């Protein structure tokens, strides 16, 4: 969903955003069709079902965007840690890295 852009920047995958855009366009067309049918006397339940499906789709998109935001925040945090580690005394840095590796081995 996200890809690295350069060394420090993340960008959203074009294909993911294109897919979401296409889904939204199709959902809106279906909703328009259902609303027109309902206004012409057809079964109004169709429009309600279409709205329910669109609401579900929007909820899914919100979850995707939350994940993308969280991934960007994690990347920024990691970059900050690496920057600070670069400023440490080499012995302190090596000790920190050794301890992190130990903790990863425990999990």
C-alpha cells in the first residue's frame, strides 16, 4: 500500500488509490441508478441497500487510510531513532543495537 520514495518519504501506491477511486465512481453510479429507480416508483429498498453497501465501502477505505497513516508515522519514528543513533558514541550505539537484537530474539 505504501512504497518508499527516495530515502525518507513514503507515498501512497497509485494502484491502490486508483482502485479506490474506481470503486467509488462505480458505487456512486449504482447509487444514482437506484435513487432514480426509487424516485420513479420502483422499490426504494434497492436504494437503501446501495447506500448500505457504499457506507461499508467507505468504512473499509477509512481503515485502509488509517493503516497508511500509521505506517507513515512508524517510518518517521524509525528515521528519528536512526538519526539519534548516528549521533551517539559508537560504543553506546553498538550496545543499543546488541540489546535490540537480544529482545528480537526473545519474541
